[in-house]
């Protein structure tokens, strides 16, 4: 288990958003965190990174206790975060944005090499970016900015990526490329915790799923079981 979260609660100011959330992600696994808007998906990812006003619970990553760790320390351990709002540097070029995210290569606890990412590798993974290395981030489409955010995170050579709503508000062709990207990452041993509303997208890439409703886990199971469970999907995922 790369990421093990137990009894995670989180607050923004006085408002409690998460209530005793338990979840885990294993090596080489894609796990979907699903739910309607406002269910607490993005807050769960931010709470894991330490980006909420207050949190409590037990969080372990790669054998390290990160329950009280600052976000930069969590990132240094190899936990990458791709926020929904992208947060690229609009005045920097594509190549410069990637350089900002660079971290040293890593090894798994057994001594084997973890995936290492270079701009050249990422340009092959994201051909759109490969055609515009000198373009400022502010002159890119929303879908291209989403790709750049993912690529910048991968420059940190993460063991696990927290990926927040990658299919939200981007063109279908970009969604398809995102799905292929996730499958390639999985094939190289990178784990992903994916916050997502799009059932079709999640079903394409995910092994297991957690369903959130009002900040609580309401369902845990394989992605195939969730796809076949009409009752759960109607209760917690239908609009």
C-alpha cells in the first residue's frame, strides 16, 4: 500500500467537509474517487497534501507518516498533485513550466528504479506540448494547460499522482488523450488517485473506486462492480 488514509477529517475554517474518510492506493493501481459536485473529492486530495485549514486522521505514504507534513515535504517524498484549477505559470513557456517541476530520480524501497520523466519523454506522451515548447502558458487552450499541469507534476518523478477532475471542461479529444496517458502511467508503475465525476472516463482507466457523498465514503469496490451497481450509481452519482 503506497498511500494509506484512515479516519481523515478536514475543515475549511469552521466548516467540516470530510468525516472519517478511509482509503488506500497500491503500487501500480488507478483508484477513482467519485461523487457529485460538492461531495468532497477535491478536498480529500487537498487534505492528503496538507492544503486545508485543518485536518485530523492518520495518513501514511511510502511508509512515512504525513499526517502533519507540509505540502512541500509531501511532494518531496514523491506524492504529486494535479489541481483542478491547473495553476500553471502563465508567463513561463511550456519548457520553463516543466523545469520548475523537476525533482531527482527515485528508487522503490526494493532498490529498483522508479519511472523517471524528462521533457522529451513528456513531449512524446503529450504531442500537443511537444509542438509548443516555447509558448507561454497563458497562450494555451484549457486542455493544453491541463496537459501541462500533468506533465509538470510528472517532472517530479512521483510514485503516486493525485489527479483532480482531469476530464472537467476539456474537449473530448483531450479527454481521450488523458485516458491514454493514465493507462501509460499505470503501465510504468505509477499509481494514481483520480477524482472524477465522469463514469465512462473512470471506467476506462480505474481498477477500484470509492464513492463520496457529503464528505463520507458510501461505497468501496472494484470499478467493474460499481459500473454494474445501478442502485449505488443512482443514489450517489446521478445528477
